[in-house]
C-alpha cells in the first residue's frame, strides 16, 4: 500500500502490529526513448506490487540518485555521493524515530549502490533496526534476462515496459551494438558522445511477454525478501 493512500493515523495503527516499510530509490535520467523517470517508475511500482499482499507501506520514490555521467543529457540531474548518502541516512533516522524498525530499500538505479554503505553505517548505530538494500534486477531477474537475450543493458528491452514507454514515441527496431564506455564518470560530454541516443546497446524492445517475465521475477524476489529476508 502506498502511503499516499493513507493518513498518519492509519499508519500509526499499522505500526501497532508491524514495523516494516519500503523505500524505493531511483534516478531521474535519460533512458534513450523511454521515460526520464524509468528508474523511478520501476522502483516504486515493483515495491508496491511486492508489498501489497503483505500490507506493508511503500514510501514515495527517492527520485534523484548518483548519475554524473549523464550530466550532458537534459533532465538528468545528479546528486553528489555525500548528498545521496545523507538523504538516505536522514530518511532512515526520521522513520526510526516514528517507530519503524525494518527498512527495505528497493533500488532500481545502477549508480546508487554506494547508498548501501551509508545505510549499513546507519544500521551499526541502531542495533534494534534492520536495513535491506535490494537491487531490484540482481539475482533471478538478471539471470532470466541473460537467458532470454544476453545483450541487454541501460535503456534496452530489459527496462522497456508498458509503464516506462512514452505515447507516440517510436523505438528503433534494430539491435544497437554495445557502446565503448568512456573512462571515468566525470566526463558527461564524452558519455553523451559515446552513447548517442542514450542506450548502452542491444534491442530496444522485445515482445512484452519477455519483459513481463522479468517483471514477475523481480516482484517475486522482492516479496520474498520482505517476507523472510530479515536477520533473525
């Protein structure tokens, strides 16, 4: 359940019986022909679908992440590492003060994993709390994607869902060769030149049946962690 559908009194009632909450984290950044909010849409919707049967609340997505390499693409703002880490710690601290003790951070952006270190550091000073950093595509979804078509990457078919596509935008049909990645992320101009339209390579779209199999695997894996992934 999304907390936008609750008031504070209902959430307080929930806390009398459970202390779990989901924080989706993403990034507002270029995804070639897909929405600039692809990572945000994925993180939040996966969190909602995984948590709904368990009755666990899901926060609004943290919509800005660490993406310095895309700085030359309009609509791709980045946070500094220290800013992102501070935001993660501040959210955990404030929710802890309200009574939450088990936090699952559902991350859909490849540049954000340094936030897992910040979450772990916060956890070390809160012994009665648990924090799970969950990269939504790692594990079974990645393995399934590789079995379907091993040539997948940023802004390829593996992030192309009905809810990340844009109306009226036609995607190329050909397979894009893998790009040669510039050295270092602090050169946004070089990244834009190397990427062209923004895709890292592969098919832009496969049949929805393939993409939705990935989605179902990601939902299932996230739900399993919410149910039984907490430390004893």
